[in-house]
C-alpha cells in the first residue's frame, strides 16, 4: 500500500493543467468507436479509468493509435463480439455508459471491474435497458457486476430516472442510438450535459428541451475533439489555493459547462477569490478567508464529485457548512459520507452525518494518519487538508489517485516550488 505525506508550509503559486475531463473522455472514446472513419482526440484523461475504456474499445474492434504529440486516432464503425471479459477497473461511469452502448449491439459481452465496481448499484441502468428490450443482468439474477449483456433488438422509450444521474442518462441515450425509434430521458434535476452536447457535436439527432433529452437512432460522424481540463480535478487546486495563505494558482483550460461549475458557485458564496475566464477556460484562485454556507439538494448534481474537497474548504471556514441531499455519496468508490466524516474528524474538524446531509464546522486542523479507502477523491481531499494542518498528514492507499490524476503529486510539488 502506497502512503503519501503532506506538511503545511508556504503558499501555492503557479500555473498548471489538470488531466482532461474524465466524463468527457469516456464519452468521446465510445463515440469514436461507433463512428465510421477516423476520429482524433486530444487532451484525453490519463487516469486508469479512461485507460480501461480505451482498452475496451480496442477489444471491441476499434483501431486505436497514439501519435507522438499526444493525439489519439480512433478508427471505429466495425465493432464485434469481444473475445474476453471487458474490465472497467474502478470506473462507474465506464461500466454504465458501456452497458448502454453494448445493449444496442448484436452480440454478447460481459462487463466487470474491481471489488468496488462489484458493489456499486447497476439496477439503475439495468431497469431502463430492460424496458427497451435488452437482456442484461448480473450473476444468478443479481443486478451487480459482472454484467452479461445480450445486445440488439431495442425499442425506444421515454424514461424518467428516480435518481438524478448523468451516468444513467448517458446509458439510456447510448442505447437509444441503436433503438428502433426515439428515446427520451426526462430528468428530475439537470445533470451534466456531456452526452447530449457530444452527440450534437458529432452529428447525432438529439434534442434537449426543458429537462427532456431525446435522441433518434443513428451513428456519429467521425470527429476531432480537444478535451478540456477536468473541473473535478481543478476543484482540488481551487480549494487548496483558497485555504493556504499567500497562494495564487491558475488552472488552465478548464471545462465549466452546464452542471459542472457548481463548486465555483459554492466557493464564491463562501468568500473565495475565484475567477473563471470564459475565453481561455483559465480558473484563477487566490487565498481568502472563507465562511460557512448551505449547499442545497438541487445544487448537488452539479458538484457531487467535488463534495469531499468542498468539505475540506468547510473545515477551514468560519462557522458551519451544510451539504443537503448528498445520499448518492454513499454509493461512490467508497461510502463518501462515511469516509469524509472519518477523514475530517481524524484531523480535528467537527463533522457529522444527518440522514442524507453532511455538516462540517470550521476548525484548526491537525495532522493525522488517514486512509483513502481506495477512493481517489478521498486521498486527494486528505492531501489538500494536510496543506493547512498542524504537523504531518499521512495518507494510506495513495495509489488510488492513479484512477483519475496520476500527476497530482508532481503538480503539488511544482506549486510549492519543489518544496514537497
């Protein structure tokens, strides 16, 4: 098990680029695999999750080549039955989007992943796929991975998810590309619009109006796409620069489209000095005194992945911060309500879970030995907290960071002037 030690020190200063957006990276790989012809992708996320999706489209028959300048060329359009189990690793996004895509293709496939994936709820995608006529399920009738999918023969449906989830929406819309008529997802709350944005950009007939997203069957055109920086990764540096005195950090070329800029709104409410330049995508953050706030349930779909690091900001703010309607955190890579509570309590912050709410009070944090629980966002949130904690913070299970941000430690070292 890897460990990582963090000590408080001087301010963070400099410019950096975070990995390409993970959610977008998964989707552009799947669209490139479906498209007839060669698509070019730049700025793809270099995390393990996206590497698994890249490997999977190769096993399905897409030809994937990497150019010297970091551009990926994908020749798709001729997908066929894979000769082995498709391993998504730790990626909940990967398994849910792939389930939708594969449900529409006329062959058998099996999706599996690590121990965390085998615990995560798949009924939320299996139910709409069954309504479309798909034959898909887990072992012995369960709804847990590994999932066996007998693809083809889908009918378009109108589906209203019970949980606001861009992954569920994306699954149903990808399946809709192979259905025999239009497929509509009716969202209870707006979620990330990456699927419908990328569908439209690649020539797919899709319409999004008043919470209803409708796709008609078809295939994307081959395309070129430059993946912008991942806001969920940029949020770690935004919080770090806010809470570490004498800091100024510029995160370049960050995607902050619909339902992805929620963490910026919360930090601004807390008094952070944060500015996003829409023309360049640069996010500039300077240290500031923070105060507590309330994050309402309707805001959560736009910042769910950022809650762990926002909770660190709350622990460094004056007063109390309340995150409402965050029960979905229980079914991430870890039970993030429990692991965030454990992390912050171990470092001296007053923190409690109240049903589906997380409540964090401000405190002077102290160093501690904490564990990632195999969750990349918990590991990195612990590192950010360690930047202002008195003493040394040791994070166990640091290898989890490779899931989404392999270069995190190098970027932190650069921002600290090489001081570690």
